[in-house]
């Protein structure tokens, strides 16, 4: 199906960037690989979200609460999103209240 057609090549790209991250790289190359890894995971998340929304709209899915680490989630996505914002002449900032727990529940 569509899910398999989209996810399989993207999972291969993510896997290869993970292998590349474990190789000898200079600092600049390492940062570029980290951005590729984050972009791949973000794209995979977007694909999952779109497929989930399609299932939800068709009445074939219910929301499920899962634990996630908010600060880790944001740390993985902010470099790519900040670069996209900067490319558009925008300044993207993110802050998390210290009183907010790191582990949250959401779908």
C-alpha cells in the first residue's frame, strides 16, 4: 500500500545516514549527517501523521496516548525547522517551561 511505498525508501535513507553517522567524519560533515537524520525522521513522522489523518477521517483509526520526551523531540527537529525559517527570513525560537515534565503523553 501507500504506507509501504512511502516508508520503505525513507527507512533505507534513514538507515544509511545512521551508518554514515557511525563513520569517521569531520565536525562539519557530522553536523550535516545529523541534519539529514533529523530531516528523515521528521519526514517519516509527517508521513505517519498524514496516513493517520487519512485513517481517522475514514473512521478507521482511534487516537492512542503514547509517552514521548518533549525536549528530545524538539532538539531533533529545531535545527532543521530553524534553517527553514531562516531561509524565509524568519527567526524561529523555542522554549520549554522548566516546570513542564520531560516525559509527556500524546498522539
